[in-house]
């Protein structure tokens, strides 16, 4: 328990006095009782401590260096009010990242996650905040209108997904409106990471194949790793709760939704136009190469290339294989 508390807040210190813990942060000290026989009160006490932490910084200058989560968390975050992304140390491990393995896997893993978080800055919520995290409109009316049209494509696509485990139930379809921001981030993230991977290949040359999976090309391995990130198993109750309240689509639709929109995926696996994972002309594209030849506002292209460049530079700094 103490280990978890240690990372409860950036720079939080914990002293142990018998069954009680004292949490001391940069903001204030608060005696908290945590012990093995009062689980519910432990939860209340920790929640209270968290809320007091947040309330204590109201009307204070923004601390742009504050961590918004613990380093042990296996997750990643975009924070619109800061226009920042946070990649905790906890996610820098398999299946997302592993030093020394093929770059195709790291770009399909943590590369996609980083692209996902950056793209949140350009989703239906993130786009409303400017570079400093202020709620300011910085888009032209034409760009905003085009964005809404293209975003509606994702709403319609994902709303059509029926969760097989919930077959026959009243609530069984993904809510394309609730999950819009995450779906935009998923679709943009995987395309941006792929472009960054291609740039890596241009600079470093082609990669060897993966022993045991040497029938896969590098591009195929990239997409397989992306899909592998979302492997999992959920109860029916979890899925019910997820489609009603969670802004993330169920894991299999995060894969099917993104990759069926991707011309690069169809090309990598040689899919025919009539196959289920190819949406072809119905593909939804917001932040990615405009395969259809249609017009994409220049500000959107700029955002896309900026994200790709950023990914490339960051992955290079982290000394990926
Ligand atoms: Zn997200």
C-alpha cells in the first residue's frame, strides 16, 4: 500500500505511523487513516485527499511541470487545458515498447499511443483549445465546418458496430457520438505512427523479419502489433457499462474501426476491395494521408505533418532500435 501511496501525487511523501499514513505533498499535509480492515473508509479518505489536492490549487498559477498521474500507470494522457501529453514510465514496456526489439513493433505500440495522444489535441474536444490550453477558437469557419463533416463519418461508422456479446439486448451498439474523440485519436494515431515508421526505415534501412513470424512484412508486423495492444477479454457486464459510459470503443472495434479505414493496411495485406476490413470509398479520414484525392484544408494537413514530425523526432531521441 505504501508503494502505491508514494506515487499518489507528484512529490508526495509518505510517513508510516502504525496503521496510519501521513501524506505530505507540495500543497499541504493531511493525516490519513489507511489500514487493512477498513477498505471503504480507505477509499473515502484517499478520494478526499485527492479532491483536497485539486481544490488547493484553484486560483493559483498553473504549474505546467506538474505530473497529472503516477509514473507506474500503464496508460497515456492528453490534457487539453495544458495542451500536453503524459507518457508515464509504466507504459514503456511490452506490448507497447521494448528496447532492442524491431522498430515496427515499437512504432505499432508506443508510437501509435503517442500519435493517439497528440491527435487528441485535434479531436472534437481538443480542437477547441489553443496551443497554451486556453478555450479559444483558433480555426477558420471553413476548417471547422469541414472537420464536422469528416467527424460525422466516424460517428456513423462506429454507431453501426454491434457488440456480439450483447446480441439481443436493447443497448448493444457502440455510441459513435460518445466515442468520437477516442476514435479520431485511434485513427490518426495509427496513421501517424506508420508514417513515422516509414521515415525511420528511410533513415535506417529495412528491418530484418521477426524469427517465428518471418512471413510477415515490416508493415504487417506494425499492424499486428497495433492490434495486439488491444487483445483482451471482457465480461458482458463490463461491455454493457463500456458502451453506455466509456468514451473508448470496445477493444476489437478500436482495431477494426481504425484499420478498415486505412488504405495502408489494405495495401500491406493485399486486401480486396470487397473484403470486410476494407471500407474503400466509405473510409473516414480526418488526420491522415488523403488517399481519396479529396480536399483537406491546409491547416489540417499542417497539423498532420506537425504530428508526424514530432513523433519522428521524439522516437529518435528515445533511441529506439
Ligand atoms: Zn484517448
